C-alpha cells in the first residue's frame, strides 16, 4: 500500500545546505500536506560535523523537540576528500583519505540514524539516506573508486541492519538507500564529462520523492534510484 502521511506531517532534511539537500527542502516546502520542514546543515548548526560523534548527538537532540518526523532525509556525503578524488587503482589508496571516507559516508550517517531514531514518528514513516549505485557489490563491473565504493557499501549494510531492528517497533517504517543519479553539483563537477544524463538537483529530488511515496512495507531496507528502480545490493 502506498504510504499515507497525516496532514501537516513534519520532515527533517540533514545536509540542507547542499545542492540536493536544498532541493529536498524546497520540494517539501511546496508539498501542501507538509506542515513543517526542519533543516540541519553546518551553516545552520554551529559545530555539526559528521566526523565528530559528539556534535552529531548534540544536533540530533537539539531538533528532537521539533519532531516527531514522518520523513527524515539524510542528504550528506563526500566524494572528494582533502582534494583527492576517487582512487582509480590500489596504488592510489591513502589510509587517511580512506578513513575519512568511511567517517563521512558510513560511520557519521549511522551515528546520526542512531540519535535520530527516537525522533521518527510511529506509523507510516520514511528514513532515507543518499547512497550510490557504486555501493552495490553485485553491480561493480569496472573496479576503482575504492574508498567511495566501500564506504557506500558499508552504509548500505548499516541501513539494512538498522531497518530490521527499527521495524520490530514500527513495521510501517521504510528505510531507503537512494541513488540520485549524476546531479549537477559541486560534488559531481569533476566527474560530469561523458555522463549521458546529467540531472538538475530539482529533477533528481522530484524523482526520488515520487519513488519513495510508492514504496510498500518490507522487511529490511529499500535500495532504489531516482526513477524508482530497485538496485541490487
């Protein structure tokens, strides 16, 4: 059954200062059934840092009084770290960059989910996190991009595991790993050459939002792209 939110439902967008995060906020502000959209970003919340567990906990507690939230979207992530893009070979792997990739793309978001879980509404609800198709182990046919691939694969496992646990208390919760497509943004700018379909943030977000509203309940997490197509783990 298609998800049914109450009138004046509340939404929370983490990473609201980014291209996709800002587009999620704009989309929800124009959604007539949405009564409130709360944004979390480094610019709005001094000290919020995905590499600082204490700041994650403090920020999650700070917004808790504004919930409960029926739709939570974590639009954070990093592809280029300290000026280093994805590694194309084993010889380019750097321990510090690899550690930071996991901190930003997997560990931080999982801690965020831990601390935001009490703020998720009961009944029909969605917790969505931007992932990436390259995080699919079964879809990896080209190799390369070690840190980004591995951190997104780790994130996907965290989401799947958390979904199973959280659904014991709320079977109507959908946990979603999202592939937004290649979006015109500062994050993707160095990698846009040769991309057959380059999306504007608003188009990507509109697709993801439509796809999420069509999701049925299931045991575990969903992994879908912006067109609503399932992606193999």
